[in-house]
């Protein structure tokens, strides 16, 4: 039987995660025994785990539940053990694949990744099998939840919940891709649930691809992947040498989100082949029937483009409008390990007292939140003019550039750069806690709890300003949150004042062509539009379009998205001739990038017809409406709502000319 005893040199992470294990059979029970070196005198010399039951089975092994022997602990502890069959021959040339995947499991089990990935406790082998000991999630996987008719009628989630889950999975996938690892089997069955409604969603990614690597080792000629989650490029012709597995991951992620929103697969096999060859449009009719938002449909389609090179990558996907609003503003995900459980409904006063300390029960999926006393940050040198924040999210040292900005710190009118490790550690804890608070604010806003969200945002802004400074990236992100909330509640004057100040700060700190500055401009533009200050809002909209083109390019989805927003929200309210020019250019760009029959293209076509009609350019309006009507008839049929709506627009144009 094959074993992995002679793997040669192992990376430190893999070597250190190996468990010393023996299998014992006592009175019909199977025990896995882990022995420790003698030097661990303060802990039991061995751990004994007994097999409880099988949790699942796949083509390459089984997953079992093990319980820690009650004689060695006062509290029941459980773990899941995945046992994978090792090929009987041909293993030696593929040792590096095993090592690479074990390294991924060990790497993403570091504490800083704990919120995103199922914890990996270690590995051991027996003749013919490799065993992976992992965190056990009592609630099981997402597929089981979706299949539960009582918990999940219709087999899908409300859009706000689907977006929450999607955001967490995308965070994990983005981390993997940044570290040059791919998952290769994203699906609901590989998303484990730590907490579920009525508590906030908290999910973790598992199965980081080891079984897929082993499938490659066996030389199987079958199509690899879970049926229904196979990207079209792999379905029509798989070449492991050239396949872009990063893009393949994004397709599987998109299919997962589609199922969360609709309860059904996106394609049949025949439809997928038609879609891959450009003979079928993206199937959004089912999503529309579920009242899924246009932004959500745009997102799913953008990660499920038929050609891999046209799909959003994981990092781009985090910036999509459907995902971005619930991403905590500020630090990059590599530096901020967002604590998902902080979305537990604690009161605003509790949430803002100090860094949250959590005790998580892996078996029950519950946690306890305590709020310790948090002493104020102390500056180490009152003569320094450098700020407490280090702006680690952007990877830049912005202190010199921001020295002229007014800042605040505890106990001193001039903030200083802390040199004490304790102070730096407290600052990082504060950042992480404020990021989690931002996540909770977004959650309240999605649930239309605007007053609660505003109260939380005001207190968070106040605390962040005092302890990190007004110009800190976290503070600015929280202030943008507050502008959105004020605008949504009709508090126009305050929203405008704060929005203008935010734009001034972000422009001075990051420059005019930085995405953080553009975000602040976007929120100010919306505040001005709600005050009916359309001309100034239009000017900001043009600035946004110019900035997005410079950063992302003319055909990027973010650029197209902001162009659509300006054309649909502001253009009908502006009398400038520039309006028709912009709307015509936006329509032309969408036709070029997305095609004539895309829903967004058709919406822009009707929007242009409406604007032309309102400006008295009826002949041009009729031409646009007629073309839109022809396309909608072909795509939807004569009696479809989309077709009827366009017929109304065309009819009104004739009526205003006295031709009806």
C-alpha cells in the first residue's frame, strides 16, 4: 500500500501540520490516537478520537465525524476527518501536487484567515489513505440548507441574504487567488455554515482542491468538476496546461450565486453549449421572475461570461456595485480580517466601547461577545507631527502628504506615530472593530433600519475621528456611509455638507483619479440630485465618468455602470445638449461591449428615446424606439411587458406629434 512517508523536503507549514497518528481497534471501536513528545508535560501525552459516523462520501474517499475521547477532556469536542484514497501507482511524479495542496490547507488555517476558511487541524496518513482533520460545522453545508424545504422554501435565498453569503465566499476566493492558489470546486456543498438565520449569515469555504489534484494524478479522462458547475471552456475541450483555473473558479462562483438567487441551475447542457458559442444570451428570465435586482443580474452575468478572459476576476468582482456596498470601506482584505460574527445585533453603545473579544464554539456555531475596557491610545512623542494612522490598506505612507490636514488624537492636539508595539496592536484592533461596525451599518441599511444605521454610523465616525484622525481611510469610509444614510432619509443639507467635506479630504489625500475619491464624489452627486441640484450633480457625474475611464478603461463594467447611472438618473433632468451626446455614446458603448439584445443596452435605448422625445426631437426618438421595439419583439415576443412598454413610448411620440 502506498504511503506518504517519503515525501522528501516539505515546506515548514506542511511539516509542522503533520500529526503523529496511530489507529487502534478496541472492542469494535476505532480510535485515532495522536501522541505528543514527552516535553509537553503540562498537557496530556496523547489525544484519542473515536469514530462517530460518516458525514458524506465522494469518488475519492469519505468524510467522517470524530469525537474526542471523553476521558481526555471535560467538554465534548468534535472534528471532521476527510479520508482520501491515494493512487496505488504513479504517485511519485505528483508528490509536489500533494505538497502544494497541503500547503494551501495549512496556509489558510492561519488565524488571520479564520473567518474565511474552515480550520485545518493537521494531516496524517495510513496505508493507501491521506487523512485531513478539520473544523466541524454543525449546521452542515449550504447545499443541505438550500435543500431544506422548511428553512429554505423554493430552494433559494432572499437577495439580501444571497448577497451576504456571496460577499463572504468572494472574500475567501479573492484571498486564495492573491496567494496564487485556486479552489477548482466552488459550489454550495463546499460552503460550510457557521451561523444561519435568525442569526446573521457566516459561512466558510472548505475543500481547497486536494481531491481535484488527486483526480489529475489518477489520469482520469472524464470531465473534471461537479456536474452543473463545469465552465464551458472545460466542457468543450479541457487542456490542463492552458486552462485558466482562476477564471474557472469565477464561473463556479457565479453558478453558485445564480442558484442562491433562483434555486435552479443557470443552464442545461445544451443551453451551456449554445451560450458558449454565442447563440444564446445569458438566462436571466428566471432571475427576473424572482424579482432579483438588475444589479444582481449584472453581477452574475459578469462572472459567467462565456469566454474566460471576459469574466471579472476575484478582485474586480469585489468592486462591482452589487458587492461593493457591503464591503467594509477602507483597508484591503489582506490587512483586515473582517470579523463576521460582529454582525451579531449588539447595541451601538456596546459595539463602540472597545475591540470585540469572541469565544466561538465550533460545534454549536454560536459565539459569545464581550467588550473589554479599552484604554485610550497614548502618543509616544508629543513633538511629532505624524499621525497615528499608517494607511496600511493602500500600501502607501501618506503621513507626509497629509501633514497639513487637521487631525485629532487623544490627549494631544498633534497626533504622533506610535512606536510601542502595544499601541500599534491596539490601533489595529480598533481598525478591525470599526471595519466590522461598517459591515453592521450596511446590514442595517439593507434591512431599511435607517435610524439604527445612522446612530451607529455617527458614533463610529466620532470614535474613528478621535482615535485615528479625520483623514484616515477608515474614517473617510465611515463618513461616506453616513452621507448615504443621510441622503436616504432626506436629510439633504447635512448630507451635502458632509459629502463636500469628504470629497475635499479624499481629493487632497488620494488625488482626483483614485477610486476612493470617486466613491466620495458618487455619494455627493446622489446627495445633490436628491436636493434637485441637478446641474452640479451632472457636473460631478461627468467627472465620475472621466475618472472611471482613466482608472478602468472605457469598456470596464464599472465605467459602463457609472455611465448608465448618470444617463438614467440625471440625464432626464438636464437641459444641456451634452445630455444627448452622452446618452448616445453610452448606448453605442453598451452595444459594442454587451450587444444589442442585452437588457442594459435595451434600457439605454428606451432612455435615449425618452430624452429625445422630451426635447422635441420626435423623429430621432421614433427611430430609436422603432429599433428597440424590433429587438424586443425578436427577443421577448409581441406580448411581453418589455415589448409593450416600448410600444407605449413609441405611441406617445406619435401622439405628441398629432399623428394618432
